């Protein structure tokens, strides 16, 4: 078995895990339906049997639909799990942008569901139905009747094979444009204020409309190509069978009714078409399966397992000769060093400010301290014992404010404050808002404390929302508080106020803060200035 075939087979097994039984039910329903049609023709002399066969075929359609729905639900979860594995256990810097993941899922999910239900299942059904129909026709009308059907099947399959490359290319082009559209929509909403401030919102909206129209055109072409391929092969198959019957009408077994023969061929052709259609759908999903195989490799590489070993989270944390490089990109680009030979000591008591230019590895260092990035080189000691920081006990004692924090955008202030601890009482939430200086400023917009907590989060300014995120970090009872640019989106007065807040916080707990504004350095017992790692060859 070739390497490519092994990868495709493995990817198919992962996608269909837990869906084998319903997939077999789909295939069995199609198989039974395809056998019912020629059986009904052979039973025309007994109308009861013929009608019963047709009614059974119709009923099996509902069984097939239900089973196909189960397959679809299982496959969607399996595909989502491939994206969730790096999300949960992979290095944080390697995660793609959310917009790109959304676009891929939106485009790949329907293609893969079609691949399973109308590709794999149909080929399985046809592989069993064709021999059964052959035996049925041969026993009823003689072996010679198989010639027109066999030739028609070969011609139909050849037509589908010739058209499959064009169909696959058409769908790939359509999916690529759908992904680009989703990414552009996400980027537009993220930068809506910038676009409007520069008078470009209207032109960007026009660009999105153009992208939507372009995608619609390409999807329309793909659907036309699929329809032409599917029904074209069906028509070619049917026409070939009819022509051979007409030319060979005198060569069949004596007593064969040509009209009955024609009906049987018409009933058998859909069985051939099932195989042709299934193969077409398998071929059309090749690029999507290749993309899924790459995602499977990323999921398998997500091997960061959270430790549960005892660890003194309040002890000194010492980093020795720590190095980390961003993984090699899918385009083959070389790994990029973010940290190289870093030494740092975080005393059991005392706080640290981390500064430095862009690209110096400040955020990467924060990720190392949080345990979401495991260094490539060096070692970490906690309370003089070598340890890894991706430790459940350690994480239960840390809090973090990132540059792009998790937000419940459509929720309330309370929803965001409780995002990591749903059981927090209102009193604790209000105390945290007091610490970050928000309770009084927001109080004018609410008649009561309950109304304040119920204010919609999206109605806050960026500076206010940043303070809510800081308040959420303060709500955790922790031994270490890690802040990544807490001054982001704050004006000068708010930054000055934040400096005082950080001093108060640092007097009660250990704080590590990545800062750009030197006004904030007053909270720190130690200031560490990072420099970008030297480039290879320099």
C-alpha cells in the first residue's frame, strides 16, 4: 500500500469513527432500493408483489435519510475534534486565526458529509447491488441480456472518470473562494472602526459583495459541472444500453419480450449509476480529504499532556537557558526562534516587569510561564525541583490577562467575569470592579448593582472592556498573576491609575507583567528587558 493511500485510509477511518453502523445502514438501504426496482419489473404479472416492492423502496428512503443524518452528526464531531486537539493540547503560538478555522469548517463539513453518505455508502451499496442485479437478470432473461448493461456501465463509468477532474477543480475553486469570503468578513468586522474612520467601509462592503457574487458564480459552476457529470453519465449509460438493445433485439433468448427487457434495463441502469455517482463524489472530495489529512497530522502532534504532579506554585520559578522556536510552517518555512538561552528567576515574593522591543519574545515568555508552550531547550525549576509548568495543580494557582482575551461578546459584564468560574457570587464581582476602578464609572449607567452587572459587554469602550478582563483575572485566588500588556487600549489617565492598581496588587501577590509603557514599571521588584534572538548566521 502506497504512503498516500495509507494516509487517505487512515483519515477516512478517523472521520468515520463511530459511524460504521449507520453508514452500513445507508449502504444497505440503497442496496435494497436498487434491488427492488428490477424485482418489481420481474413481478409485473403479480401486481401485489410489484406494488409491495415499490412501496418498500420508498420506505427505505426514510431509513436511509435517518441513518445518513446519524453519519453526518458523527462525522462533524470527528472533524471538529481534529481542530480541537491542537486547541486543547497544542502549542498556543501555532494555532491558526479563528477566522481561518471558521472558514475551513464551513467549507469542509458539507463536502465531507457528501463524501461519506453519497460517496463511500453508494460505492459500498453498488459493489453488492451490481452482482445481485446481474444474477437476477441472468436468471430471468439469460446471460446475453447482460451485454448491453455491461457496455453501458463501462461507458458511463468512463464518462464520469473523464469529467471528475473538471468537477473536482470546480468545487476546489468554489471552496477556496468561500474560505476567502469568511476570512474577509471576519477581518472587516474586526477592523470596522478603522475602515469607517478612513472612509473605506463602503468600498470594503462592496468588496465583500463582490466576493459573495464571485463565490456564488463559482459554486454555480461547480453545481452545473456536478449535474452535467452525474446526469450526463446517466444519459450516456441509458442511451448506450438502449442502442445496444435496439441493435441486438434479435439475438436474445427466444421468447424474451423486448418491452419487458427494456424495462429491466431501465431498472438496472440506476444501479450502475449509483456506482458512477459514488465514485464521482469520492473523487470530488480528494482535495478536502488531503486538507483533513494535514489537520489529522496536526492533531496527532498535539501531545502536550497536562501533568498532575505535586508542585509548589508559590515557590521560586527559575528558567535556565530556555529556548523556543515557532514550528515550521506548512509552506516549508524554517522555524523562527522566539527565545534563545533565556535565564530568569521569579522569586517566591516579588514581582517582575518584562519589557523589550517587538519580536523579543515577551508574549512567548508569558506563554512559557503559563505552561501553554513547552520550551524546546533548557529547563525549569520550581522551588529547586525540575518541573514542567503545563501542570493542572500549577494552573489552578495562576491567572492570566492576554492581549486578546476570551470574551463573551454577546453576554453581560457578569457573564464575562464568570467565564472561568460560573459560581462566583455578585459580591465578589463587584469587589473586583472596585479594584480596577470601574464600579463608580459604570454606576451612573445603572440603577442598582444588579443592573450594573447586567450591562451588555459590547456596550463598553475598549478601555473599559480591558479593565473588566483585568478584574476577571483578579477574581482568581492565585500565587501568580501574569499580565500581557495590561495597559492596552487605556488612555494616559487610565494608565496612571493602572500603575497604582498594579502596585496594590503586587503588594499582595506575585505579578509578572509584559509592559510597553515604562510608567507601569513602578510595581516591579525586578525589570527584565528582552532582546530579539540573534538570527542564524549573524
